[in-house]
């Protein structure tokens, strides 16, 4: 595989009865960004942990920067940077001390570690907070510091596991900016995310993962065209009318409609002619005398990709509502740790 | 490129360099752990308040009546303080497991494990930092002891040996605590679990009271308890003259040997266990 910095072949990993990875194939080419897109529990973190040598695979093969994750784990670690799903910064150290420590652990000389730490802090807008303990940092600042820690070693390959999950929209935009700049320097990046939009903005190629397997792979445009461009979403006021409404709009778009009987939601891929189909849908529903609670055109999300690819919905969390999700994330991690025992 | 990449294998550094790097990494993490006490001084304050309370409680509240059970010529504070050194060191060692569980929970251990640092550094750094912290606490306890009438009466050499034994015991228990911390992985559980084994070990021993005042069945336990051995050894290092006459059971040398054997035995079991538990945290 010419010019590939990450090569994964038929990787499997089982936890008890759960196949976290069930034969995963993946490739990241030098200097590119691959987005590993999937819902909670799809196997994203497991993949990253195996590639970062935190976890041994059950079977299959994986190399990073040419090093085998099992046989050459030690050498591999000097070639990678990892920012895990939860910011792993030392709250009792200052921003500068955090990064300096990581630099020293990459075995950089003291002065060099300090210089790079300062560079990174500068670049991530943390220079003025560099002397404060990380305990005083906001969630967004911690994430940036954590990301910074994964960069002081100037890694050839970078792994970011859900870098913006739990951030408020503004911090998310800031982080996207940083990540985009970063990959302009030629760092190869494997990024996991639950958001199609995030993968769309940052990744050259996207691998959609479900049940520990890649179920689709391509550029964002390729994936979106498989979904059929934009999505028309409507909700009937009276749930009893869902079937009638669906009957009226089905066949309007290039793909089939998805009907959620419980909520009264109907989702319909509309290709490139969103406004035309929206207008036609409204006319038809009006003719049927179906009363709508809501109707909108929107860009496709992971949910839509999933519906199209698998026929089942995800449990992906909505993109807004930051603080609340941050705590639920922590809770679910605790749950996982408990299961670990 | 790919052909070259695919064939890349690790150029392992030489043994000497690996050892040097391992020591350097261990020291970096020792410094990191010690910085916590600088940043959150209350941590250190709390780890000394409790032992000070124990000293005051036993010296002034229980001391009067316990003192009567002691052999003539031995005052209670001279009996108590060596015991307190051991007890404080063992209680303090719970911080090792709590600290590791905390780092695990925050994902910091994951970060360390993804770095090209020595695998030994996390445990080495943690136990070494706790060794230094315990040294500070023991020296502080010595000062408190001097305020309430305790004196090193066997000379400076034995005074130094006494302090070394106390922190050595603390370090030994750090490895037990590390094993528990890495297995339970959760701060509160580690704290709760620690006291389950620490209480019988320290209180049913010669730390606070002479063993021969206990019922027969308990004496069996208390005499076999290594905590009693260490406390008695420390007494033999701080009291003047021949400890045999002070009813400590054996001579200084015999006690010191027993103490050393216990330390070695516990380390031989728990250092490998802790390392194994660390390897399995992935
Ligand atoms: N340490 C573990 N013990 C037991 N099950 C686990 C563990 N880690 C992950 N799993 C399970 O493996 C599957 C994949 O998890 P994960 O890789 O964390 O998914 P994602 O990161 O995509 O949300 C899930 O079903 C999860 O519950
Ligand atoms: Mg995850």
C-alpha cells in the first residue's frame, strides 16, 4: 500500500461477548486526514486504542508508520500522538508544565521540550494561560491543551478520538480551525467522530464504522451522494396521519422515505432539488389535508448516512447541548470501567 | 516508501541507555507527583493532621492508663512514637493506590502508555514520590514527638536507621496499595478497600499497646503481625540499652533481621503483582 502510514487489516477485538471490532480494514495515506465516523459503541475508541498500542488486538494486523502495533509497539510510540476521548491533562500542573512533561517523556532535551511547549501553547491560544494550573481551564481550553500534548513530540501520525465531543459550538469551531491548520503541515491524521459535519469539514476520506466494521468508505461528497444530498424532514401534527403523509411524499426524492411512527417524523432524501421537492411535498400534503407540525430541509447527518447504509438508526447524540453531554460522557465511561472489572 | 515502511523495525537502544532513560522517566513522573503537594498543600496538611491527632489522643487521653501496662522504666511516649511512625507510614501508603486510580480515571495513564517512555516510570514515579512525601511526614511527626516528650535515645545512627525503616515500610506498603489501586481502578473503592486490611494490621499490633495485654487468641495474631515486628524494631532503635530488658522479645539485631525479611517478602510478592496489574490496565 503505497504511501500509507496506517494500515489495518481484518482487525478484531472482543470484550466478553461483544465484538468491539469484527474485521476492520482501514488505511490512512501519508499526509491525509481520515475520519472514522460512527455512532456510540461502533468501535472507534477500540480502533484508536489498538493503533496507539494501549490495547492488543485479538487477531488481524495493524501497522502505524510502518511499525507493527504488537511487535514494534515501543518504536511505534515515538511516531504517534494521541488525544483520547477525554482530555487527559494533569489538573495540578500548569499548561506549560503539562506540555513540558510530555516533551521530556518523548525524550527531548529539557530546553527543546520547553521551547516546543511554548510554541504549542502560543499556537493554540493558551500562551496567556500557560502559567495557570489546568484546573482553572475551561473545557475547551483543556481540549486544546490535550491536543497540544499530542503534538509536542511532532508525531508523524496523529490520533484524535472524538476531539470535539462535549464542547460548546464556539469551542468546536475553534478546534476545527486548529486541526485544519495542523494537517496543512503534512501530519497524517486519523480522527474519530459521531458527526458527519465534522468529518466533512476535516477529513479527506471518511470511513463509516458500525458494529466494529467499516461499512462504507469514500470522500464526504461520495457518501453524501449515496444518501442523496439534502434531506427533507417533516413531522405531522397528528401521529395517526403518519402513514397517509408518508404515502403522499414517498417517491418524491431519489431514495425511499424513513418513517418513525412513534414521533411522527418522516425523513426523505431529496438529492439536489431540495426547494422544488419541499414545495411539491407541501402541495401534496395540503391536498391530503395533513397538518404539519414542522417541515425543513437540512444537510444529511450521520443518521441519514446510517439509515441509508444500514437501514437502522444510530444513537448518535445531537450536536448541541454541551455541558449536559459532557457529564453523561463521563458517566458512560465510568460505566465502562465498571464493566471492565 | 511503503516497502521501506513495511520493513521498518525497532532499533532498540542499548541496555545502559534504556536504564538511563528509565531512571530519567521515573524522575520526571516523581517530580510531577510531588508537584501535586506543592499545588494542593492541603493534601500534605491532611496527611499530617490525622497522625498528629493520633499522637495527641494516645499520648494524653489513653496514655495514662496504657502506660501502667508497660515495663517499669519505660514511659508511654517512648513506646508510642515508634509505633506512630509505622502506623503513619502505612496509612500514608494508601495515597499510592488512590493516586494511581485517579490517574487511570482521568485517562492520564492512557496518555503515558501512548508515549515512548519507560513502562516502569508510572509505578516508579508514583512510589518514589510517595516515599519523599512520607519522609516529610515522618520528620514532621518526629518534631511533634519531641514536643510531647519523645527522644531518640540510642544515638544518631539508630535515629537515622529508625527513620529509614519507617519510610521503608511505607514504600513497601505503597506497592500493596498500588496493586489495589490498579485492580479496583476507582478512587472511592480504593479508599474503602484500603482500610479493610489496614485496620486489623495496625490496630491489632503492638503499635499502641503492649501485646501481652490482649486476649490470648489476639496475641497470636498480634505477635505474628509484621507491623508489630516493625514497631518493636523501631523501639529498639530509639530506646537506650538492651531492648531485651524492655520486653520487646528479641535483640536489636534479631528484630532488624525480621523487619528486613518482612519487607523483602512483601516486596517480592507485590512488586510483580503491581507491575502485572499495570500492564493489564489497557
Ligand atoms: N473495556 C471494555 N470492556 C467491555 N466492553 C467494551 C470495552 N471497551 C469497549 N467495549 C465495547 O465495545 C464496543 C465498542 O466500543 P468503543 O470502541 O468504545 O466504541 P465507540 O468509541 O465507537 O463509541 C461497545 O459495545 C463497547 O461497549
Ligand atoms: Mg469512543
